[in-house]
C-alpha cells in the first residue's frame, strides 16, 4: 500500500460519527494535561469512562475505536453459519438430517435450475430456506448459538465438531469468505488481518504416505522434495490468487465506489494440521515453510486442531522439534503457535507442564496463541519473565477460552501476562463459530478486567507491532509506544504529509506503514471528542 493510499483511506462517516461522539462524550469530566490543556486523547478517555456506565454505549464506543489487527483468526471459523448454508445451496449439497452436516449429492434439473438429488435421511440444502426449523438446526450445529452442555457432549466437543459439519463446500467460495471477514473488520475500524488457512495439499499428503516417517529430518526433507513436494506451491498460490480476485471484485477495489473492506490488508498464516500422522505433519509443515518463502502473502506458520487431542499430546514435543528444525532452514519465516490452549481436567496434570515453553524454546515461536494454561506450566514465573524479555506476544481470545476451556474472569491469565510485561493483543479465533466479533473481545477486556482507554490503545498498537509484516517498526523501542524512530521524530505521528526522510522510511517497511496508518486513525477518532 502506498503512502498516498494510506493517508487517503476512507474514514468513518463524518456526520454519524460526530453525532455518536457527542452522545458518548456528553457530560464526561475532562482533566487537564501538565500544560493545562486537555488533549484529544484525554477527552477521548473521558468519553470512554462515561460510556462504561452503559453496556450499549460501551459497545458503540468500542465499535468505532481503531483496533489495528486481528492476528489470530481462522478463516473457516470466521465465516458465519448463514454463509455456509448459502454456499451449500449454490453447490447443490445435501444435508444429513441426523447429523446436521453437509454431504455431496448429485445435481439434477429442478424447475429452471438445479437441485441436489439426495439419499435417504438427507435433504437438499435449499430446503433450509423453506424450513425454518432446519435452518435453525444448521445454524446451531455450525456454531455455539444456543448450545447447552449435555452428558457426553461438552462445549469443547461441540465447538470443534462444527468444522466437519460445514465442510464440503467448493474452494471457489474462499473469496466470498475473505470479503465477509474484511467487510466485518472494516466496519469495526480494523485495518489488518492475519488469517489462518490451509491450502490444498493432497499431493503432499500422498507422497508423505509413500515416504513414511524417517527419524532423520534432513533426509526426510530431501526425500519429500525429490518427490515433488514443491509442486503444491503453485496450487496454493493459485488458490490465493483466485480468492483475492473474487474479494476485490465483490468489494469493487480500485473503483470510485470501492467498499471500505478494500482498505483492510490481509495476509495469511499457513495452517498445519497437528492431528495427522507425523510424516504428514512434517510434510505439510515443510510445504508451509516453502510456500511462505515463495509467496509474500503467507507471512507465517501455525499448528491447528485441538491441542488436547491424542496425537497432538503424544507428538507435541516432536512437532516442536519439527518446527525448530525447519525454522533453522527457513529463518525468515515467522512462527505463531497454538500453545497452552488447555485447562485442568481437559488433560492429565502432566499435560499442562510445558507446551508454551517448548513452543518458544524449541520451535522458536514469536507469538503464542491462547496461552491459557501458563500458570500450570513448570516454573511459570520464570517463563513469564522470559516471554517479556523476548517480547513473545500472546494472542488473547477471551470468548474462545471461555467457550472451549471454561477459562474466564479471574481464572484467565490475562492480568498475569500484563503484570509481567508480556505483550498481549486481542483476537477473535473463530468469530463465526462463536457468533461474535473483535469489538466483543474488547468489551470482555473492559468489563472483566477494568481496562481503561490507554490500556486498550496499547493493545491495539501491540497488534500491529507484532504483526508478521516485513520491515522495521516505526517505534524506536520494542513495545514502547512513546518515541518513533529518528527518521520520523520531527513529524506528527500518523500525519498526512510526513517529511521526505519519514516517507522514505515508510516506503521501506510494510509494518511501519500500517503503524503510521493506525496513528492516523487514532488521531481522527480522538479529534472527534
């Protein structure tokens, strides 16, 4: 994105924004600055304090507040159930009535169009548009809406079961999903997304099975490359190309009437499936690293699927060794890992000992997703200090942790991370399955932990600071958001017309450009108060 594009990003609707600012800020006490003047930031903080007295006013304030980036967001889990149903209708899928899941059918003529020919116990997906009870059943099956734990089916089980129920739609819908999440992000004043996605790797899976497992990881890599593992890289790139073309078309990007979603920058984290046999995990991880090197849109790697699963637990240390080995060969590829998405009772006590530590010290993770069990790890305080010293950021997912793990409020380590100076940023995890959005995560932070406007602003800045975008940060010191680098030190941070030296620096760094854009958005937001 050029500097010109950054400073020209469409802001929020002026009249509506001004009216809402007036309502939220009415009667808020304003304290003077050391110079005796009340700054826009102080006026905004006062308006925030006033908004806290009412949940609806709080949401209205936070909805408009700049939120930077969402760094922990699974694309498939971000899609709302209604969108999956629409895709299934387009693809002429069937619904297994007993399981409320999609299944393949044979397309046949139906009136002026086509309809799926479904077997016993099945119904064409289009029937969900004619039968409200079926539609409701699918939404409930594809999400956490209305779910109540029953004997043998926990929140955890239902959550992870949703993904297999709505799978089976065509890859051509991926661009629609990008448009959906970008549009939702833009409406909440988000500017950057790192979406976790698993490109097709069928060929890699086949050759991994042929080669089998080898304890010699170097030899295993050589064997896989020799059998054409890199042939799947063009497949992944073509998938991203197609999806982004659809997104840009739907959002009319580059046109005079382009949608606000066009201004949300999207990058990808390559998802590796940890529940697979070890030879497939290695092969897919290798493909992920290779793809990240070949395609700048893939900015990092992550492991997904339940961390408490049998294979995930049994092979966890091996998976960390695999990632550490590959990171040594591809040091430019960033790593964020789901680690510590566990709670007492979900696994034996020994299973809580060390996942976060192994992710950092063996695999080389730069960010940790969830980290909910940190205080159950061996030597937790030493680990927290290490994370702070290494600036290992934790991707905090309040709703997800509460729904899946039953971890919330005082049982959540969020305050402990902040106490020890570990960088934290809020994210959504699977906003479609959870029926939520990033604004809701900020509401959690305020209501459960009494955070103030300055605390929220720091987390927002942290989200861009710890993005995997290339380039240097605009901030002089890591995680200290008070002084910018010398090239921009004489400029108004986030200003529309940076100096020549600052402009040259911003052109050299995607990360810095996003940070500059964030400051521009804060300035616009706060100037309304």
